[in-house]
């Protein structure tokens, strides 16, 4: 079903759910036609009467910048 879906709604509260969530976001990050959203997104869409994709920002891994000494 995941392949046919335009929006994949997944919880991300527990450690296991967060791992699945992160895998889905990585898998579909570059996909312009498939969106990963949390359960709260449904409520926001209903309240605002809009259908907007959430922008998932990548976290910096930290550490030194390439080429830095």
C-alpha cells in the first residue's frame, strides 16, 4: 500500500516509531509526489481546511566542518 499512497501517515512517539519515521523520511525525502506526515497533521489539515506538506528539515550531524583543522 505504501507504494500507491500519496501521503503516508505515521506516528512517531515511541523509540520504535521514531526509527520507522526516520526511515520513511529518508526513503521519500527527494520524492515530490509522496509525503510523510504525523498523526497531528491530519488534525491541522482539518482545522485549517488546507492540505499542505510539512517540510522536514535535516539535522546537522555536528562535528568539524570539512577541511577544518
